[in-house]
């Protein structure tokens, strides 16, 4: 019964209309946040809306993916954008549960399953 229940919860929350709604909400938040604080070029690249010129306090590490938006100062290499596009897909899959899952996976990118899936090398975490 427990495994069936967990499978049902996963089907409801992940890759579902609920997760897509969460992704769209996060994207809206990213669009608003980026529009307020971006002082640089805003463009669509690698399936993301990329906001450059963000103050460093307005995002984490070298940049942050919020839904379909990538918020950064100038960290926009093709490798980084490919890495962030995987995070966009994670947002689509998990919706608003994603920030909680990411937090539970830990701040160390070398152990965080979402950073590993997105590619540690492309993310600039290893050479």
C-alpha cells in the first residue's frame, strides 16, 4: 500500500498539471524579479529568458534558474546555459516542490543530485 500511495503522489505532483502550474508561477516570479533588477541585456537563449546585469545579492552562486528564467550578472557561457536548461526542466518536472527538494539535496553542488544531473562541469563546479 505504501509504495502504491507514493507512486500516486508522484504522478499527481511530478510532471503533472500541478507541477506545470508551479513552473509557470516560478517563471512569473523570475520574470518579475529579473525585470525589476536586471540592468543588462535580456534575451532568450537555450530555452531560457536570460536576465543579465543582476546585482550579486539578487541570485545565488554564479546565477539562479527560477522557472524558465536565468538570473545572473554576466555568467552566460553556452555550457552554463545548457546546465541551467536542465534546471528549467527540473522546475517543469517538480514545480514548486523543486526548491524544497533542492534544499534537501544540500548546498554542496558536488553532492546535490540536481546539480549533478545538470552537469557539474557545465555548471563550473569541476574542471
